C-alpha cells in the first residue's frame, strides 16, 4: 500500500476531528498485536488518556481499540480492507471499523451487526466517536 496525498489529508482531518474534544485519542500507524499477528491500521482510536513519554514506549499494543479506521488508497482494493475488518478486527473484539473511500466520499461502518454507509453530515457510531463528514470531505 502506498498512501497518497488525499489518504494523508483525510487521515489528518479524521485525527484532528476525533482528538479535538479530548474524549478519544486517535493514533496513526500504531502497531496492534492481535493474537500472533501484527496489524498497522491507518488510525486506532482509544478513550482519551495522557501519553506517558517518560516511562518507555510501547512498540506493539495489545489493547483492542474502540475503533479502527482504514482509508482506501489508490493502490489498494476495497475488498482487502473489508476482509481485514471482517476476519481480523471484528473477531478480535474491535467494536467498530470504519472504511473510508475518499473518491466516493463514503465511510462504511462495520460492526458485528452489519454495515452502514455514510456520505455527509455527522457520523457517530456505537462507541461514541463522532466526526463531521462535511469537514472530512471538504473541497
């Protein structure tokens, strides 16, 4: 996967929107250890907590996030992201997975109950994480 300009821009906007109320903290490119496999989602979201810079650092995080966001890049197939969500993230206990499709201005929200598509306005999932898609996809 080669992240593109729009991929990086959307990731930055999502992280800014999620972090702004200090209720949730969004991390980019965090290495998650699920079972014996490492995954590096575009964004992993946890409840807000202070980052401790003085007592070492975690190279691999085993704590399951509230939300994982994957952003489709021009070099990826959407099916790859859906497969990862349905075969790794959701079975591991991630409550919500967002797959962002920049060209279509669409966010697919995957949960154990199914998939919902969002195109504009406020998107708030069952975890309480919310973003304004009009800000994310602004021209």
